[in-house]
C-alpha cells in the first residue's frame, strides 16, 4: 500500500510541476520573444510616417493571413523621448488606429468616425507627460488634443485603411503611408 501512495504522490507532484512550467512559459513567451511585432516595427521608430506592413494588394508581409482588402501600416513609439502625435487626413475610405503596448496588448482604438474636419489626431503620453502638459496649458485656451495614456513607455500604432473595391487598393495604401507619427513638441 505504501508503494502505491508514493507512486500517486510522485505522479501528482510531476503533473503539478509540469502544469506550472507550462503556465510560466505561456505567460513569459510574449516578453521573451525576440521576433515579435514590436521587434519587427521597431525600425519605424525614426520614421515620421507610418510604414506599410501589409499592402491592400497583398505582396510581401510578415502578417499571418493578411486581408487583401486592407492596407496595414505601423509605427513604433518610445515615450521616453516625449509624447507621440499620430495624425491622419481622413477621406472616403475607412481608417482605424489601434494602439498597442510593447508586448502586444491593445490599450486604445479609434476609427475615422472620431475625426474633426477630416483630421484625426491623437497624442500618446505617459501620466507624467500629461501632468506636465496640463501645467503648461493656458486656462483661457485649453488644448483640444485627444490625449491617451499609454500603460508602457514603448509600443506601436497599427493603422488600417480598408479598400472596398480593387480599384481603391492603391489609394488605401497611400492613405496608410500618409499617417504621421512624430514626437510631439507641443504637448
């Protein structure tokens, strides 16, 4: 009987340890991955415009199963150098921004329906940068910027522009490439 209890105890310990290792691996994988989305978008950090990740016409992309009717562009941000302003001129094609942390979690998303006078501008900042911007504001002329707080100092913005027909694919790609991603001096 003792041998049977020892065997069951050893099996149970092995299963619990294996489960713990699997859970730790799943939780740590996004933080330890070297070839993740942020790593692929990181070279866009110095660019002042979003860079095409997947064109509406297909072609070279590292995205798994890209949608052929959507142009996807992205730009990385590092808030240690200052707030980042993302701006786009909206038009007849559907446009959306999604803001991601370095590890890939989405913390904010917006579509062209939020545009004012065909302009969509968002300033991404840290809580400290927001406090500094508020302190520098004139009470009689408050900022009209849409400001969002990033949970991490590094991350990226994904821009999607839909092309409802084949003839609009080039226009969708141009709209995605025209999105400005700059360090904001005004915030």
